C-alpha cells in the first residue's frame, strides 16, 4: 500500500512536470530555444489562479470557482506567452543562439523579480477551491479529489493537445515548422503565426500546471517557478526534446523518482534533501549517455 | 625583449602599489566601502575567469557559482580543519597568515579545477544550450551535496574561517587572472581557443584538438573561480550554500554580457558596474560625502528595491539593442579612447 501510495503521489507531481515539460518541448521544437522563462509562466498561472479564486470567494461571485480560476490562468498565461515571444524572442530570431538564450534568462529574471515587486515576496496561501476529500475512503490508500482533479485535467489537456497536433491543419503547420521553417514558409505556412501559437499553447499548459500546483501544494510565491521549470526541462530532455509523448513520460518519471528518493531512508538518514538533485543528475546522465533522450531520434516527432 | 621588461616592471609596480595600498585602505576608508571594494575584486576575478570559458572559448557555462562554492568550501574547510596545526608551527603571525591563506586558496582553486576536469571532460562534448543546462545542473548538484555535508556545516554554513583575506591578495589575484587570460588569448595557443568559438568543425579540420582546448579553458576558469571563492570565504569568515545558487551564476553571466562577451576589460567593467550600482542605489550617502537632498536618497532607495528587476530589464534591452555588450569583443584601449589610431596587438 505504501508503495502504491508513493506511486500516486509521484504521478500527481509528475503530471505537473509533464504539462510544463510539454511547453519546453514544443518551443524547442519550433525555435531550438530553451525558453528559460517557461517556469515563470507557470508561476504567473498560479498567481492568476490565486487572485481569481480569492476574488470570487471574497465577493461571492456566482461563478464556478474552479473552472473560472482555471480559465483565467489559461487566458493570462496564453497571452503572456505570446507577448514574450513577440517582444523578446522574435526580434532576435536571426541572431546567434546564445543571444536568444541570454534574453530568455533575462525574461525569466524579469518575471521573477517583477513578480516579487507586484505580488510581494512572501508565500501566499492558495484558497482551497477543490475540497480535500478522499475518493476511496474504504481503503488505506488515499486518493484525494485533488489528485483526481489533477489526473483528469492532465488527461483532458493532453487529449486536446494531441488532437490539435495530429488532426488539425494548425497541428500540421506546427509539425512542418519544426521540421523546417523555411520550407514550411515556402508551402504557405505563416511561420510567425505558428511560432506565436506554439508559445500560446505551451504557456496555456504551464498555466494549467500552475493552478494544479496551487490546489495541491497551496504555498505559492514568485520564485516558485525556477526549480520546477528546470526539472520540467530535464523531463523534456529525458523524453527526447521535441517529442510530445516523451515530455509526458519524462515528467512522470522525474515525479516518481523524486517521490521515491524522498521516501528512502539510509541508516536513519532521509534522502529527501537530495530530492532536488535527482532531476539534474538524470538530466546530465541522459545528456551524456543518450542525448536524444528515451524516445531516440528515429522516432522523434517534433512539434 | 624591451616590451617584456616594461611589462614585467609594470606588473611588479602595480603589485607593489596594491601591497602599499592594502593597509592604507583597510584603515583609511569606512568598513562598508572597504567591503564593497573587496567583493568587487572577487567579482572581477570571477567575471574574468568566466570570460575565458564563455567569451573566449565560446562554451556557454552557467554553473560558475558551483566552482566558486567548491573553492570557498575547499579553502574554508582547509583553514578550519588544518588551521590549528599550522598555528602550532610557531611562525610569526604575518608570515603564517599570508602563507596559510595562499595555501588554502590554492587548495580551493585546485579542488575547483579538479571538478572542472571531471565535469568538463564529458559535458564539453555538448553544444550550446545543452552545455548550458548541463553546467547549470552540475552547479546545482554541487550546492545540494554541500548542503548535505554535515562536517562543513550543511545548510547552516561553515563558520570560524580565519578572516585573513586582504586588499592585496584580492587584487593581486585579479591582476594575475587578467594577465593570464589576456596572454592566453593572444598566443597562438590562445587563438586556437577563439577558433573553437568561431567554428568548431573548421578548427578541427586545421588540426586543433577542440576537446582539449575546451577542457583546458574550463579547468583554468574553474581554478580562478575556486580561488575567488577561497578569498570570499576568508574575507567573510562564514560561508553558506545559499550564496552559491544559480542566481550567482546568472549574475556573473550578466556581468560579462554587459561588458561584452569575450572582452576582458569588458568583464572588469561589467563586474565593477554590477557590484557598485546596487550598493550605490541602496546607500548613496556612503559614496558621496555631501549632504544629499532627502528626495534624492529616497528616490534611489525606491529604485534599489527594484534593482533586480532593473538588472533583468537591462539584460533584455541590452540583448535587443546591443547584443555585443559595451565593448563588444574588443579590449578597451587608451589609444583608441583618446582618438589615436591604436595598433593591433
């Protein structure tokens, strides 16, 4: 039971990593850029959720709390993603990659410190908008409504994403741009628009992850996006960057490993303080042994 | 030959100047300014050493704080644990203090260099952003491991390091590091480093062992970062893993990018600006000994609250408008500055 419980916990945090990792992988697919600011978009998602939910509860607005909160976070993050791409990355698209990377670091720091200035540096308590109810009270396994919401939402979002990528003309254009932007442009694809939309979609997923982390781990603060951001990037690399299912699998693996490491005791000493190093160790190992990630190059599927 | 003599004389002269200034500054200026001055020197060394890796060899590393941490903990731990033994040797305090400082910072630098070798050998095969994220990962792993080492204090930090760092050593190390990196980048061997930056495939095709050069640059950079860390530890007497997060690495990257990636004088200017600016905004009275109007200090205080925000904005605007930084890849030259035609080295 203990083991199953750890798996549930790992999948719960892993889903959040997976959603963030998708954004990294999609942006990397079309721009070959590690969008360092992506973790901070996730933070903005959590913050938007916090303010929306608080406002609804305070003024007792006749709105479904969870859905409105989620929708607000998705919209704000989507717009933010498009804005970042337009203002910071598009003017530099023909510059050396390093310039773009440094700009991405700059945008990331800007969102973090801007967040500190705007929201205040102290942690905030995300209001409880999903009740903490056990779904299977008969067993000793605890599967809360919160975890269930996270799993369900992740599946729905993944379903929508994969449908867009594989069954719409927008998705075909995205795949074409990630294959070769110039040829895609020659075929009449509006590359700028596709890149913009890729940012929007990636950021929307990060926004959803932000709300999910808000309901399950209610302490949110402006610097909360840094670590999950880098871990999610590690997840994307683990699965093979540019590969959508790979990002999901990578996120789940990192979530599970982290949870297991935290639970391990060696000689009475808990390894939980090494938790944050796990993702990095995996990342480096993967880069050294199989830089193409788990789902190697032959099956790579870029967005 | 003549220029060699002139250069050596200049080097000795400047060193002597640092030595003479050392006690004067320690006693003569207020402790707050003195501390800023020392931190500035340490940052200059860090920035120059990062320039060798990122600017001259073109390998984008964002884990420099990890090497600084190793140097700080190596040197600090060395002093704390072996310090009593040397004290028992009975050398005069002036000799023993300085000797001990040098030995321990060399130990710290050596440790960082060793880590540079271990980390560099495998990771330098990676390119561009993959290398960046791998170095970031290593920097963080180093910090997490240190946080979990109880014998160096873990998360509480290491205390009781003798505060023996003085002005002379900090700036002497800057000077050494600057000269070394400059000479390195202007010898045929150093040109190979630039060749690696410009085009790895072309460099390989003319017989340059790119991996060797990259690793060599990485080790040298790591060594000086370690030495700077050692000086840092011996200046404050207390170190904490929180001082060496990737925020510090990013700060160093911002310094060298601001000055101009690849320019040593650029790195110096970047380090000086980014050390002074936040302190000046926080406490302008300490820098200007005139009675300042209240609204001005109040305004600057307001600005200083948002200094990190301003940094990041500065970085973005700089990248969008002048991606090559203040100096670009060139060095500052007095001749060019005065409008005369400078001779290329």
